């Protein structure tokens, strides 16, 4: 006696090298079969036949040994039914077609191209008078948002910034404002005035050593309370510099982000958080070339981490064709160059910008960082978790490894 088997349309499944994952995008439940050829072959047939197929008696007994049919029901993955009870195979469909390029075509619709932009980072300048972080030669901004200090002082052209803001004014996005030291930028007040009444979520970034005097504090007070002021703290920690922020960190809309390279710095940051009662805080592990073990402990994911994250079918479909770490994000540097990530060469210059063309090219180019994801890179393309797994980020690019995980 044969059976019809159907997988529900909200299930994501992936099979590689006889390993198979079934993931329920509604409940977050999952089943993983390892080194199981019959289930892998069945998953391939289900994929080819739009989530439904017939299984014959000899296969049924093999699958039963793995408790397959019960697991299917228990996790609301699908169901099977004796073939003789139905005239034809149950009709099955997919909510989102993972196979074709329809989703990408919708991103390329000319009319809505600018709506692909999700985040813009403007480096207002590239200098500061503070010595602590300006002397750093380690490129922290290659890993996360962090001030850049160069020998040759530059400031971004305000007219260009305003014209970009005009293009995205109806499309609320994240706007990051960072320097050098933005308080030293001649454009600072103009930018603040421009952004104080916009629809965007605006974040201003400061290094904690950059709050020099009362003039700076007055400048800070002109920023709308609706925005977030991010204070970046790295180590070694200079207490006297941080104390200048003492009154400010008690206000709403302040977030303190700690740059940590080892466990000792995490402990020190935790002490600072407790002492100054910092509610909104975040940690950025920094890869310094020698702290691989620290990264293994604090950044690498394991199978449980991956399966614990709940993702919708739409999120998974977009992760298959794009990279959420970079998609829709642009960085405008103080010298006018435009980047998707500082780990790649610039993709254009603010003085010759055609925003729609730039967006279209990033969508069109298969190898653009907006699109390259774990389904196409080694070794992740052969892993059943490649769509569920956190996307490639600047950490992978800096470390030269796509698989920041402990999954075997
Ligand atoms: S990093 Fe790559 S190999 Fe590791 S679990 Fe994620 S997709 Fe798989």
C-alpha cells in the first residue's frame, strides 16, 4: 500500500549531503535528520514536486523506522495518508516560491527602487582633536560603526547630504551620523536641524573621549530627543573622560556601546554599566587578529542558537536571495566615497551620484554584497542551516571565514 505525503506550505526544508532540516516557520519547531539517505531522497522529491509526492511500501517501512511520520505530525510539518483513500494526490502549494526570481524582480521595480534603502551612514568628518581614539590605527570601522580619523582632514559636502535625504524623505529608514568627531564638524548644526523633524530613526555616534567642554554639551542639547545618541566606549577605559558624560547618560535616548576584545573587557564593561546605571547598552566584540578563541566563545553560533531564532517564511525567502547584514545599507564617507561595507572598495562617489542607478546595480550584480549570502559561499552552501543561519557580516569578511559556527 502506498501513501501520499504532503508538506505544509509554511515549512522551510533543506537537504544537503544526506542531512535534512524541516523547519516550521509558524511555530519555530524543527526536525533535523543526519546522515539519513532515505529522508534526504524524499525531501528532494518533495522539493521537485511542489511539496507532495507518493511513497511506496518499501520506502514507508524504512521511514517508519526513523519515526518519520509521527515527527511530521507532532511538529506540524505535514501529513501522510493512505493513497487508496484518495482519488488523487492532495493539492499542495508554496506560500513563497523559493525557486524563481520573482522576489528579486519586485525589488528591482524601478518605481520603488529607493524603497530598498534601509539604512544610510554619513561620516560628517574624519578628524577629532581627542588623541585617544584618533591615534588608533586598527580599522574598527571595518567591523561596526566607529569613528574614522585620518591624517588629511575632510568633511562631507552638506549640499550632497541634503539631496540624498530629500530622495529618501518619504521612506523612513535608519540614519547614522558619525565622524571623526561630529561635534567638530562645521556641518553639525545644519545636519541636526535637517534631521530634527524628519521621519527617520536617527542615531548620532560619539566616542566617549570626544566630549571636551561646555560648548560640546550645548551642541548636544540641540539634538531632538526623538533620536538616539550612541556613546562608544573602548579600552583601555579612561574614567575621567567618561565622567564628562555623567549627566548626559542619565537622559533618555542614550545608548552606550562597548567595544570588547576579551573576557576582562566584558567584566570591566559590566562594572561600568552597573556603576553608572546604564540601562541601554550593547557589546561589540572586536576581532584584533589574535582573539580567535574569544570570538569562538562569544560570536560563533551552534546548532541550538540557529534553531532557537524564529524566522518567518518571507524572512527566509529574502535571506535566500539577499544578505540582510548589508542589503539596503549605504555608507557615505567624509571624502565623498560611497561604500556598502568598508571591507570592499567604494562603489561610487557622492559628487556623481545617481542613487537609483546605484541601487539597481547592487540588485542586478549577483556578486554584490547586498546579494551574496550563505547559500552560495563555501562551506555554507553545503549546510542545511544556510538560510536560517545568521547572514554573512563584516566579521566574516574581516576574519576571512564564512562559517563562524561550531556546527559540524
Ligand atoms: S556558518 Fe555556514 S556552515 Fe556554519 S551553520 Fe551556518 S551555514 Fe552552516
